[in-house]
């Protein structure tokens, strides 16, 4: 009886979105934004971890159609709640194109990813959060997927070290790498690449022996913001899986009222 009533309701309810639009103006992206949604991600060892993502989903809309069906975005997303690895994001884009009869589909997903990191001397574990972003597009022209990972780190100024009598100024920086790749690149791997380009990584838990080591390590490894992005570019050049990257670093200066910034984009194909 419920099914019959549902079919009867569909028959009498007008589908306004599918009506023609007299203005004849195509829309590049239309959809839903700022969806807070639990997702499950796999780690390299097979462990599954939960996080909460902010998700944006869009499709293109042809000039002759009045609107899109917003509810279908959430219906499609509900089928991809678990295991949202890159290949499944692409599957979601494909499904949006089909379900909404669209030429183009676009999905963006931002989420914090936590990695356990041990202090370098005492070995005390602590959780570090890494802002991550997946961006996927699917169309008749092809498919595209970009993974982005950001990591906080320490940069110590080479100039300050050279000219100062008692030490050198240092600051926290935020380093980000967007990549296209063939095969599989784990978030943990990209985070490690990023931290290797800084003067020193940062940690959530440090005792005095750890603090001594990381302070001295940064002092022995001074880097301008330019050094950070160049060194990261060289690291990513050595990874044959990575076909394109956009790297950037913003140094939150400790003795200036401005931030220092640099970026590099390179297509390895």
C-alpha cells in the first residue's frame, strides 16, 4: 500500500526542476555545500579510522533545464559513507553525473586526519592532525583527482642565524602539497614528504630531551620559505607515482608583522 501511495504521489506532484528555462543560460556548478558527514578512511596497515568531512558536491546544468534535484546529492553520498578512498570519490562523481543527468560532476571533501607521532627521544606518542582535501571531477573530457595534505612544521631563518649573536628566530609554518598521482599515495606518505622539507617537524608531546633535540635540529637545518618549497619539490620529483604537484609554504613570522610565502607548481608528465 505504501508503494502504491508513493507512486500515486509522484504522479500528481509536478517536477519543477525538470521544466525548461526560458533564459537559456547554462550553469557551471550547482549543488550542495558544507555537508558535515562521517566518513571512514583506510590506513596503510588496513586499519579503518573515522573522521568528519565537510563536503561540497556540484554538477553542471544545461541552459534548457530550470534546476537540479538537490536531494539526489545526499542520496548518492549515503552510498559512499565508508571507505572513501580516491577511487571511490571518482565513483561518486560518476554516479552524480548519472543520477542528475549532468555533463560534469565535482566533489570536494575537507577533513582532519590524525596520525600518531612519537617524540624523537622519549618515544612518547601523541596525535597530530593534518588538514586534508580531496577534489574530484568527472566529465566527458575525462576524470581528475587531486589529494591535498597540509602539515605544520618549524622553519628557522638562515639570515637570522648568520647575523644574530645569541641564536636565530624561528616560527611555525604551514606547508601544503596538492598532488595528482598514478597508483596509490597514502596521506601518511605525503605528510612525511612535507615534514622532511622543513627545518624540523613539530610534535604534540615533547619532554625536555625531545625539546632539546628538535631545537638543535632546527638550528642546524635553517631554511627560508624558498628553501622549503624547493626541497619539497625535489622530494616529490623523486616519487615516480606523483605526476603533478602544487606545493606552498606560509611561514607565520615571529619577528615580522607579515607572513612569508612561496609556492611551486610543476607537471611531471
